[in-house]
C-alpha cells in the first residue's frame, strides 16, 4: 500500500478557501500584563472563539467539504474525546450529512452534550479498556461512512493549518516577525498544519510543541526519530491532549518543522486557566491552555522575543473551571 500524500502549504491555502464563511477568523490578542510578566511581546491566537469553541472545527469542516457530495452520501464517522467530535458534528450538520461520533464515556459533559446538539449520533466507549479506533472502524465497515480521523488525515491537517495562515497574515499586518509559535500538541494535526503555514511565512520562526506531563509521546518520538506511544490513555486534566501516539502523517510533517517540545503538569495548566480567566478575560480549557502554561512557567523563553501562543480550545466544564480558580 502506498504512503498517503503529505499535506502542503498549497493544501492549507485551499482549505482556507473551502472553510471561508463557515470558520471564524479568530483574533490575535495582546495583553500588557502578560507582556510585562514575561518580558516579551506575546500574541495570543484565540481559537477559544472559534465555532464549536475549538480549532478542531477548521479541520473537520475542510475534511467534510473535501469529500464532495458522493463521499458524504453515507455519512461521516469520527472518534474523539470531544473537540474533534464537536467539529465534525457541526460540519456535518452544515453540509446536511449524518455523523456518528465515538467518544469516551468520561468525556466532559459539555462536549458530549454539544456533539449531540449538532445532531450527531454518539457512541461511547471506556477510555481505559476500549479501543476507539476499533469501534470507529466497525461503524465504517457496517455503514460505509467516511472516517474523519482527528489528526492523521491530510485534509484535517490542512484545515488546522489555516490557524497558521491567520497568524502569519496578522503578524505581517502589524509589522512583526514571531521568534516562536507555541502550539498545544496531542496527535500533531494542529502543529503540523500550523508549522506548514508559519515556516512558509516566517522561515526562521521556531515551532514549539507543548504536551501534558506523562503524555509526551510527540517529544519522545521526535527525539527517537520514530513514533512511540504513551504508556497510558488517561490520567491528565488535559482531556483533549491524550492521543495514544503521533499520527504518521502529522509526524512526517512535524519532524522537519518542530524546533522544540516541552511538557507541563496539571497544576501548571490549572494556574494558566485561572490566569486566562482573571487577567485575559478568556475562558480556556486545560488542553487549550498548555501553550500559555509553558510561557507562564518559563518552559519557553519569552524575554525580548515575539512569541505567539495558540489557545486552542475553550470547552471547559464548570467544575474544572471552579477548581482552577480555587487553586490557580
């Protein structure tokens, strides 16, 4: 079997055209409190304000659109802990397509609810003992639906890359050239897409991946030069960032574009969620806050540098937000 074609910057630009009018062009914000604290110029890419509350809508919308009418006829299938689920469900609704989404039974209630609200059929599984990909494959075999993988899909990666195109365009409009773009990372779809766009626009800009502690499969894979898996599929507050291993397509892109990979622990993430709420006036979910957490904890040097941090999602349960505000 031939290797799948890797997405290119041309695919990212094509994705921008496909999702125009559906996806939100999210702002790149500056906060002077954050700048003063870190000693640099920090730009926050607020995908918390994206449709469905996460960047995942971009990739899902591009992938559903790219299928064409014939490809969408038997519906779409996806497996996700929540943000990709919501993105695919909403994209399917917009295109009038039936969607079946495989989600862990312990996914945040808000993500389960909103996936169903967009009209998708939700099939749950046990995150610890189950295999979401196996469940999704069975549904595909039974229904003939098109599988939209959350990160190991070239159209999904190209759609996520539109985040990077917007970063490049807005930075240039302000006369800025970022020294680094810091991106939350799990399966690697967002970082691969953003890396394609940012390295095309700013070849000297470093791409930094941020993962939850103990779920650093990407950092270890990049260091080893091969894909390695996490030991566990649960145990982090960052429910959106617990993919078992990097996707082969995203890894092939990221290994050429990534400058560094760092990790943050749950307490640091909760503190970042609280900082975003109190100082930035933004609601950010734990997985969406890891890039900010890396900046605030000094894992990424910002002094006298221009650094972009992607806030990738804002779908947080009330209880987790309350915990962050109580402890952060």
